[in-house]
C-alpha cells in the first residue's frame, strides 16, 4: 500500500531552467508534507515543508505547492543548478497523534545539466 | 552542532549471520528513528523511540530484528539471522519533540 507516490523515477533539466518534481498521496489524514534531498552516501536532508492549511510555501529557489483536493504536491526549483542534482524524496505525516512518523515516496533522481 | 552519527558505514555478511548497527543522535534529541531504505525505494520506518520507550514498531520484523535505546541516548539495531532481502541502507534519524528529523549517513548492508 503505497500511500505516497513519486511516479517519475528521474528528471533531467538544463541549468537555469525550472525543475518540477511531483508527488501524490492517498491518505486524507496527512496534513504535513516535506521534501528531502539526498546525495549519494549521505542521509536525506530536509529541504522544505508545507502544512495543509497552506497551498504554497517558498524558500529561496524552492517552492512547494499543495493541492489538497487532488492530493498532489509539487516542488519547483528555479533556477536549477548543477548542485541540485540529487535524489528528492517527498514525505507525508499525519500530525494528529503527532508521533512524527513520516511516510516517504520512492524518490525522484534529478539531474541538472550544465 | 554535531550531526547524527552511525557506524559502521558499510557491512557485508553472509545470510543467516547476525549484524548490529549503532546510532548516536544529536545531543538533546528525545526522539530516535530507524529507517530501512531498499534500493529504488524511499525510507521505511522500522522503529521509533521517545527517550528509551518504543512509540512505533509496527513495521519492525520482530522475528529477526530488535532495537534498543538504553538510557535514552544511543541506539542499536540488530538483525539475527539476516536474510538476502535485508540488504538495504539503514538510516537513523533524531528529532526534538515535534521537530524536524535529522538523518545520519546510514549503514549500507549487503547480505550475500
């Protein structure tokens, strides 16, 4: 039962262009969503998050959009840089009960070409 | 601030052998998580501790996996006996109560 899905295993974009990574979820109890970035041989690092009371959150070049009715979120990176090349994981949490348990998607490998 | 420390970084064992992984969380973080990440998949929570008590171990294969967090600081995850399908990266994360999870570099386990 894959509650969080990232249907694109990989994405390749040119430096300076926009990268859009997508994530879908099925559990309507999820109300907090996060994006993590992972380089090879390192653990995931937190990138940006959004609560279900918002539909957009920005942090520098990174923006996360949430469409609750579609149970869909996306991460936009503008402009993309070669250093952004990594695996990006979408994660979701149901804060009611607040154990902090995260459900991760399968990840999308982003390659930004110079 | 020192990050989450894990050891060893890599381990290769034969099936049916035992293995243990160690995690030292960020100082002061009450919550500690162990995740299993199989190649091509996202991390999956195995067990979550709050101080030295277990909050969630619903996805832990208890017939072969065990974990402890003595004194609410360091934690050890053990697999006994290992199976081929246990080959994965084992990630430890910690957080202050309700806060962001910080991950360690992981231990890559290969079971032959």
